């Protein structure tokens, strides 16, 4: 078989076949990490579930950690895109209540749309290794910055008093993660709207509280 034939074996290019293998590994990782937990899953099980060889795995990911990070990025990239779209739809002139409601709904409904996403994002990603923690904290900083920007907008609108909102942002992201994780475990007992309502109450109270 010539090199050109190898590149287009079976009517598909090598790049297409590689992309398909990567997606199968991503799907296998989501299913296995998101149902049985990251520590329980070996590379061999991932390869078996994805119908790829271990050589194929290492062509796409240098380690299980790299696959976990790629999955976490996918979940949070989707959440961030949803939040940005919600902010644009609400408009810069919208009240703080309107904007925060839209942003919280976008984030929560996206990350909670699949229980495997919730488990991966709020449980399996934590404490894996220094490298994964560094990755997780990089995402935290992005969310903190977004919340602080919304707080500044509320101050500019006269709906909040100027102060340092960094610890507020840190505390709020902690509340988001804990509540969405709680719902993902006990979701049948409470509607997701109760989670978003509670987070909205926390956000507005934190932003507008008069601290003297």
C-alpha cells in the first residue's frame, strides 16, 4: 500500500481516523470516569471500551491524567461558552439581577446536563495530582475573574458598593461546586431550579450586602 493510500485508507484520511479514535477515547473516559471513578479505570479498560490499542491511546494522550484534563476542559469550555452567550443575550445594560440570573442558569444547566459531567467536574478532578490541581485552579481563577467583573459592573451601575470582591468570588464558586455536586448525587429529591434559586440568592446577597 502506497503512502497516499495509507493516508486515505477506507475512504478516510489518517487525520479523520485519528480524530475518530480520539473521540472514542474521550467518550470512553467520560463514561468510565463519570460512572466508576477515575482511580478505578486503567488505560487498558479505556482502550477496550474505545476499541483502540494502547499505542493509539498514547498517540493521543500521554497519560490518563491528560485524558481527564481534556474531558474537564471540554465540560468547562461548554459551560464558559454558555455563560458568555447568556451575558451577551442579557446585554451590558441589564440589571445585576437579570445578568446574574442568566449567568447562573447557563452555568448550572450546562454542567448539570449530564451526571457524568457533574461527577467528573466536581469529584473526580479533585486531588488527582499536582498537575491536575494546577489545571483545576487555572479554571477557578477564570471563574473568579468573571465574577469579579460582574461585581464591578454592579458597582458601576450603583447596585453594589465598591470593595474587594475576590474572596466573595472564591466563596461563591465553592458554593456553586458543592450545590451542583449535591444535586447530581441527590437530584431526584430536589429540582435543579432550587439549586439555581439558592445560588442566585447567595450571589445577589453577597454583591449587594451593606458591610458598613
